[in-house]
C-alpha cells in the first residue's frame, strides 16, 4: 500500500513541476477511517451470525479455513436470513499488522462482493477490552466493514486528496510529451471493450493524439464506439 501524500512529496522533491493546465489532481481519492454514527445496543435486531477468529497458522491455511466456513455458511439453510461475522485482530490500521490477519481481511473483502445486502460483516479489533465490548452493539449498524479501536467503531470512506500548489506534479501536456508511447501506428488495447477500455481509449486519443486504436476482447459482445 502506498501513502499518496508521501508519493507526491517524493516526486516534488525530485524536481518534477507542473503546468497551468493541470486538471487531473481533482479526481484523486484516498481511503480514510471515520468515526461511525453512534450506535446503541437496542438499536438493531438480533441476527444469526458466526464468528471466525484469525488463526495461528500460515496464510494459506488461514484463508483455506475461512473459505471453508464461508462455503458451509452460504450452503446452510439455517443461516439463509442471517449474517456471517468475521473478526480479525490487527489486520488493518496498524503500523505493524498481523500478516495472516491482513491476508484474511483481503480475502473476506473480496468475498463480500459475492454476497449482497451486507450478509458478510468484517470487523477488525485492536486486542483491547474496550473494542471487544463494543463489538456486539457495533453489529447493530448496517455497515459491513468496521475497525474498532479503543472501543470506537471506524468505517472506511473515500475522501478527496488535498493537494497544495507545490504538490501538483505534472500537466497532461508534459505527461504526453515525456511518454514513450508510440501513437504513430495503431494502438492495440487488449480487453478494451469494457468501461475501463473506453476510458483508456479516450485518454490515449485526447492526451497523446492517437488516430488509430484497435480494441479486442475474448468475449463476443455488442460494441459501441468509445
């Protein structure tokens, strides 16, 4: 994981400047952990849930174990209306994270995308008694990702990166002129028929002046010009 502010500072220290037409920086975001809304113990309904602690095994064994729990839970009719609560410790927000817990955290974040309605809840604790005590009433929230630190629930949110004038690095014109991308012929973009392909195609055409682009895909689909 890269700290975007440190990355900007490193490039600025290297003497990279910017031009007056720079526009891209306004679309940069970073992940921040904010205090969640206050939750009371009586504020939520009781739901069926399971808890999985991180294990003192290797990363592969830990992920395989959690995968097995997720598969059994999703196939069991008794849990059809409930949530699966997976609890890790020091998986995120720590300068010295538990690497096994961090791997489980990343795996579960991917698994959450497969289940709608917040059916899988992921919580990371800091091994404090206050956070353990806050776990029960935190689950009354509709959020599906938490980090609890010293009893305070935190939720992840994207926020715009605040960049001062001396941190703005490089203009589109400078970027295009310094690039080694050869647009004199046809630019081939593989897997380019989706949304990202369309965005990339427009960028190459506008910023680099490409006149001929070829977008290919492994799937047959109805295509429209990007």
